[in-house]
C-alpha cells in the first residue's frame, strides 16, 4: 500500500504521506548511497506500520542525528528500519564476540546493503565489547553514540585530538587497525 518515489526534497532524506490505506514515500533524489536510501525507506515504513494514529505531517529531519534520541517515534522508526534491514538473528552472531574492526563494519555494510553508518550503529548495539562510534565533521565531533558497556563521555563540537585513534582514522592511517571505523 506504499508507493516509493525519488524526487527533490529538502530538510529530510525521506517523507511519508498517508492517504487512508495508501501512502507515498518520497526519497531525496540526491542520496547516492544505496544503503542510505534503503534505510530512509525502511524508516518511513516504520512510521507506516507503527504510527498509524499519529499525524504523518511530522517532518523527519536528517536521520542519524542526535535529535532522534529524544523523539520516541523516531527512535521506534529507526529501530524498525534497523531490524528490517539487519535482523538480529542474522546480524548479532557476526558482532558479539569480535573486536571492533573497520573491515568487519564494511563487510556488514556490504552484506546487509546498508550504509557504513547504519552498520556501525548496529554493531555497537550488538557487540559484547565496550564500544562507541563518533561522527565528525571538519575534524570536530558532530555527535556520537555508545553502548551500555562504554563508560566514557565525548563532548560534542570538540576537535578530534591529533594523537587519537579517531584522528588516525580520519587521516586514513588506520585503515587496517582494529577498533577504528570512519563513518
């Protein structure tokens, strides 16, 4: 009952319009990453399935930003999308007892046809290791997410330290080292 189309869209990767038992998901046509498109569609399908009684005029902004942690319906839609595209039964066994590794995150991304961002976020939820993922812009922390086993705190907007593993990752020096995943 949902038609998916590409088109011009500002302020969001995708939007859902519900018309009774039919709907339209519009995907921003400038998204080049197929995994990003798939997650945006799955996220909107989460709204379609989970939020039938909530107005669909709400605007989903940039998926993958901290604002989603404060909105229960966005968290639910992201969880739905994550489970749809990376089912726990298939994903968890590949993450539980392995060290964080760039190659693994990339392989998960390719195998599940999702973005590196989506696979990294799901990995930190499924690994048994203390783990966090940092998203940076212009070599400063934009936002980050940790699992329950990670006790550290990272300030947003702080510059990535030049002696850190994150800096090595940003500069391309860490491509084969474990524990470093640029997203």
